[in-house]
C-alpha cells in the first residue's frame, strides 16, 4: 500500500518505521527538512536495535529505509496515497487545517486516518467532504514495541473503511481494538486520570516522585510509574489530552492538576525537554528525580 505519514516526531517516525518494515511504501511528511532528517535518524537507530537483537537482518534494515521517501510539501506528498496517517501535534486547529488540506490533495478513495490521542474524530472528519473515509488510528509509544492500535470510528466512518484499517493493523503485527468516538476514547479516558491523580498525590505531599512510581511499578506491575510515563509521553501532551477530556465530558474531575500546568508553563515538558519529574541526561539510563522534587 502507498501510505503517507504526516509528522516525523515521536509518533510519526514510529508509524512510518512499522509500515515500511512490513513492506509498505511510505512518504514521511513534515514542514521542515530538519524534522524529517531527525525522524529518519531515529528510525535508523530503532532499526539498529532490531538488527542487534537478530529480529531483522542488516539487508532488511536497508530495505525498510529504502521504502521511506520524505517530503516537506503536503500536497505533493499525498498525491499517490491510498492511506494517510496524520501524526502532527495534539492541537485541534492544526489538525482541522491539515485535514482540509488532505481532503483537497489526497486521491478520492484515500482513507484519512488520524493518530490523535483524544480529539473527536467526528469533528476532524467534519472538516472534509469525505467523513465516511476518516478514522482514528491511535498507535502507542514506542510504536515499534507496543502491540495496540486503538481504532476509533467517527459518527460517519464506514464499515468498509473500518475493516480496511483493522485488517491493515493486523497485517503489520499489531492488535487493533475498535471503540467509539468520545473524548479520550478508551486509552486516554483511563490513562490520563491515573497520571493526573499521581501528580495530584505528589502535589498534596502524600508521596515523593520515586515513592509514587515505585508503588505503581512494584504493586501494580506497570512497566513505568505514572510520573515517568507522563515524562515519556510529554507533559504538554498530557495537559492537552486532559483539557480535551475536561471540555468534552464536562466533568471537573478531568481538570489538569495545577502542578502539571505549572511545569508545562516552566518548559519542564518531560524526557524530550531534559526535565520533568525526572532529569534526563544523554546516555544515562538511571532514573534521577528532578531537583524540584528532591
Ligand atoms: N523502537 C524499537 N524498539 C524499542 C524501542 C523503540 N523506540 N524502545 C524500546 N525498544 C525495545 C528494546 O530494544 C527492548 O527490546 P527487547 O526486550 O527485545 O530486548 C524492549 O523494547 C525493552 O526496551 P528497554 O530494555 O530499552 O527498556 P524497558 O524494558 O524499560 O522497556 C518500554 C521500555 C518498552 C518503553 C517500557 O518501559 C514500557 O512498556 N513502558 C510503558 C510504555 C507505555 O505505556 N506506552 C504507552 C504510552 S501512552 C501512548 O502512547 C498513547 C497516548 O495517547 C498518550
């Protein structure tokens, strides 16, 4: 299949990686060449891990990379697409604009999927004249590792489009799970209140960063504690998702904790910014609690 992926960031490069590894022709699209170069370099490093483990051969790695073209021009990059997966920043105005552009430029039968983690698929679909061909395809981070693809049907999404996307997800080694379109869907409707409550627990001084994460890792068998996971996802993304839940479901329990909002205002966005609840230095795999919480 000919697949275009919009956005070469954390999620977009992982999505491009998995499609290309499974034999699909991918065009990775981003506004700046520097973003595309960084995305390709991340894909190369993640493929190297698979080669080192013996999951892929060096030749398969090179074939995978050869299946990925790049483009800084959205209209040119989607001209041949049978499927587009949008993985831009979690910002509703940006997504509405991208989908309007996709509707104009992608071929008539092309399926338009979004990797949004919380924004209404029905709302995104309404910015196109093909709402039956718009669907949510929510991958989890790190995309090459996590099995789930949360498939979200908008109000008008057709059965045929849902089946194509479900079958494709299975064919690339993922497990698709189909749900309906309400704010946060299922994954983030449950995950974000847990993360927000962990931050509230820290804010109230019930426990420290290490204590809260240890309890959830050792007591509930989570691979990462909720504060480390928030850093991994990005604290700005967590706030954006909580605001969608708060606005979309109208319940004050979804309001982001003031500490989380404050950290985002201060630019402490988690791992990608070098600091969140933990401090991150290149090459160091040990978890170091950030100075503000020591
Ligand atoms: N690409 C390819 N392989 C990767 C990878 C990547 N980006 N990151 C890790 N891996 C591989 C490693 O090579 C390793 O493979 P083996 O076990 O076969 O050797 C395996 O994954 C484990 O990695 P590590 O040993 O480096 O580290 P770890 O054991 O601590 O696992 C983790 C890392 C997989 C990220 C694990 O900590 C984990 O599962 N964390 C929770 C992740 C999670 O909850 N993700 C969902 C976030 S929510 C979301 O994405 C949606 C949203 O809308 C917010």
